[in-house]
C-alpha cells in the first residue's frame, strides 16, 4: 500500500512505533529546537516514502571497504521516483502546440529557437499564430461553403 500524506495515520507508524529511532529521539529529547524538529520530520518523510534510508544507510556504508563504492552524497541524490518537474510532459505539450500553431511556418524559427525565447515572447508568437490560424480557417470555411453552393446550384 502506498503511504500518502493525506492518510490519517501518516507518519504514526514511524513516530508512534516505540522501536523506531525517531520515536526514541523524540522520547529522549521532547524539547527539540525548530531546526532539529524540521530536520527530523524531513528525515521521517524521506524514510517513510523510501526516498532515503537514514536508519540503514550508515550500517551499509560501514560494511563497504572500497572507497570507490562509498556513496557519501546518497542522501541528496534524486530518487528515481521523484519527478523532475514533469518536464517530459511539458515538452510534449509545447511540441504539439508549436506544431498545431505552425510557428515554424509563420515565423521561420525552429523549435529550439522557440524554446530559447523568453516566455512573454513565446506567448506573443503563439497568440499571433493562433489568430492567423483562425483567420485562415475562416477563409477556408467560406471558400468551401461557396464551392458547395456552386456545386449544388448546377
């Protein structure tokens, strides 16, 4: 079962377990400072969600004898389950909008050039391209209606 912050018992199985190191720390030091409490809750969060095992990593590091295999920065490396701002989805969406609005056709710029523009310039180009596409669609619709009328009159 996936543990979620919204669950009514979130963190209780860690903090409320008398065998837990976190419980022991709070039991022995009920008056932790703000920063200590913040760090402790951060570590509980990462432990509960499996991002980093603060309780087990120290013993793992002690068993490693080769310095090449030690991983001192493991507590701050990105966990595979962490999303990197959802960039893949954003790029897919931006690519579709770029193609649908025919930005390259209207402005003669590549996708990479478009992506390097400041946001306000890119938004302006999108608005102009969308307006031009609406106008072109309106003209196409009018021409098709005229052709259909002419074909029906014969």
